[in-house]
C-alpha cells in the first residue's frame, strides 16, 4: 500500500478528509497513477496515528482523500537508535540511509573520520544531506513508519562524539573487539526506551586513536562476528539485532 506523510493542517477529521499537495500529490497522480477509490496510508509525524484513506478526487495541485478509518501507529522500535556513519565511497550512504530507515533508526549522522576517502565541503555536505533526507522520507513511506529519520548534518569525529554524549548506550563495531559472547551480553543489557548510538567506520576502518577517543567518551566496542562486513552491512546488522530484541515490546 502507498504510504505518505502529511502536515497536520492537511488532515481534517471534522469533514473526514485529507488534502495532499506538493511532491506527494504529483507522485500519487502522475507517477503511481492512482485512481479515485484507490487506498493509501497517511501519517503525520506529530501524531501516532495512521489515517487509512481512499482517493476521492483530484483538484488543481491537490489529491483529496476520504478518511476510511484511523488506527494507532505502532510501527516504531521502543529504542531510539542513532547511526553515526563514517562517510563511505560512491553512493553507499544512500543504501545505509534507506536500510537503516527501514529497520527503525530515528537519526542518521554522516561523520568525517581520518580514513574517509570522500571529502565534502560545507556546500556539498548541505546538498548531500538534502538528498539523503529525501531518501529517508521515501524509505519511511515504503516501510510505513510513523516518523522520518533526521539525516545530518555532517560532523567531524570530535563533534559526533560530543553529540552522542546524551545517549544512554553507545556502541562501536570494531574488528579488534572482544568475542561474540561479550557482545551478546552488551546488546542484551539494553533496556526498552533507551537511546542507542551505533558508530560505523569507513571502508578502511577506524584509526586506533579514534577508537580510543570513542572509548573515552563512553562508546563500547563490539564485534559483528568473525567475518569482515561491508559498511552498508554493519549498521544493518546491529539494527537487525534491535528489531529481534525489541520489536514486540512496548
């Protein structure tokens, strides 16, 4: 089912309608070519509700929908996960954002580390973040989430470590970390409603100094197993564990 996000002002429960405008209207009408009567799911980030609607009519620049029923939105993980992702090569960041959004991350922070190949000045970083935010929106709609993760801004390592200081649990997958049994204990000790940070390194891994700096600020090194994973797989692995442990808890 098609899912879109709407502003609260576009939802009028008094007359049982939702009016969708802008890019979402164009996508529904001209890309998906949905017809009157077709059903879609509409969410508003400020409400934990899903509005199941049928398309009533198209007006100039608007898709007018009739609300068929409303249900409580229960698609979010009961832990709030922020992914700090060292800037990868090529378009891998798009994959990371898409998949981490599908798996329940609430925030994704691109980070410059010493072994990052990609170099972004402030102008390029802002343009990238704008595109990445659109990818997060699309992935949220596809996976029928109740929120759109915030992407960015791009941070240096030191700023990212400070930013993570407010989180309850901070994890750093690292190839020289301890055995899997220790990692199971660490992951298993996370409590519902915790805020969790996951710091993923670049293709060349973390510099030893960076691991020490992260450790000094409360990050705990964990292993992802005996195999070396691609960066776009690493964050998904940890988030997959979160889904397994917490997705049926409230």
